[in-house]
C-alpha cells in the first residue's frame, strides 16, 4: 500500500515532502536526488537569467525523470534611489575598511522580478517543469493561467492567512505556508507594511481552515516528528530547507556548513540588512553590528543585496565569515550530514503515517 493524498496526486510524487528551493544552496544534483527518492526536489532560478535557468533545468533533467519544482521570485520591481543607496554605502564603508576594502561606488539590481521577466516565462512554458512555485508574491494572473495551460502545477508561498486567500483567488494550485521559523527569505508580499512573523503551526492551521487548497507547511521542520506535527494540523505536505543544507549535493560552502554544525546553529534571527528583505540566518555581525538602531533606510531588494554580497566577499577575502548570509531556520541544530536520498528515506521511516503506508 502506498501513501496518497491531495499533494502527492497533484505533484505526482510518492511522498508529500518538498525540498525547499534555496538559491545558492539548492543544486540540480540535490533536487534530482530528492526527486529520485520519491519526494519533490526543487531548484531556485530567481537570481538567474532565463538562459542560465534553462541550463539548470536541463542539468536536473539529466539526473532525474521524476517531477521537480522550479521557484521564481515575484517581488515588486526595485525602485532605484541614488540618495538612499549612497547613504547606505556610506554607512557600510567602515565595515569594508576593516578588511582594507572599499564599498562599491554604486548599487544596482542584479536581477529582475519574474513579474517583469517575460523571457523567463517563455522559457518555463517551453521547458514545462512539473511544478513552478512563486515567492514574494504572485505573477500576473494570465501568467499563472498560461503556466497551468502548459500542464505545470503552481505553488504560491503565503506568510499570513490573508496572503493565502490571495494565492487561492489567483487560481494557484497549492499554498506553501511559510512560518517565521523558516530559514532564508521570508515570502512576505509587502514587507514595507510589516511582517506578522506567524509561527508555522498556527499559520498552517489557520490557512487550512480558511482555504480549500492543499497546504504545504514550511518552517522549522527537520525530521519525521515535525512532518507528523504539521499533518496533524491539516497540512497536505511539508517543505524542508535547512534539513538539506548539510547534504553533500548542496552548494553550501565550508563556512556555512561549519556554522550549521556548531553551537551557532542555535542562534538564528531575521534581518533585512543583508538583502533589503527580511530573511532568517545564523547570527553574525550583519545581525548584531550592521542591523542596529540608527541605521539609515535600506535600498530596495535586491539593490541592497549587491551591497551585502560585496561586504561578504570583502570579509571572506579577509578570512572572516562574519558578514556572510548563512541562511538557516530555527530547527538548524537538528540538521544531519547525509546524502539527500538517504535523508528522504530517514524522514519517511521516522514518520509514522508514511512508514506504515509503504
């Protein structure tokens, strides 16, 4: 007897487990290993050109014939503000000076929103990945319909019940309920209006009560017991990200892995100073020194990200990881170092209702 529910039928997977699409950490090798093990692997193309994204999809397909998810960023297009950006660079200048480096003379958005990137849409319509998921909001309704007409299943991330209802009203197929415990960037639609930082358990239950769509719980889930917990609250699936960072197939660097295996993994916080949008990572000087009272207003995402990445590069060149973006969720101390396929097997075996249905 095999397990079956609304998510496994929708995504055509064996297990209702989704590997989060972590840009900079997810790789075709990781996504393929997860999909080959019966779950839904993911790659993130939000920071990639359409040409590079096509290459990533092809590389994943070369490793698996199973369904996988391709994630895009649907943020509001960044508005350049030269005065704001100059103030932010002046504020960061002393941190660059610590490493005998200079802040960049100017900043620019390194990549557009999917909502303004028709070449990316056309590429997806041609490549037809099994699933396309949206982060930071939603694309135009006609783009969602076009993807679905091409046979692509769509997921939309929500951090509040209100965002979830917007996702449902747009005709998206399933909702990723991202709790504040999740590592990496928050999916908040309009961070300038605030972030309620709802926890995964309450958010999953409230969205499940308000929506008819399958709900995929995300945030702090690291093992079979966590998966059981969100299913008890009505989730149809569980999305795990931090749990996969230590897998050999991930692109996480040595410093990121070292931090995740250390006592520092017990200390994560949400900050906006790294990229211009709220994101949770292992606490370092970006959280304690850069993100402080009196700091000037941030440039728009992803313009601010250019400054954050430049500072991280300068620090790394000076043998310091104190300004790097080591994304991780609140369940980080539970991360385990094993191949992704073995991790999926472990999750299934330790999850009562999945193991019984095998």
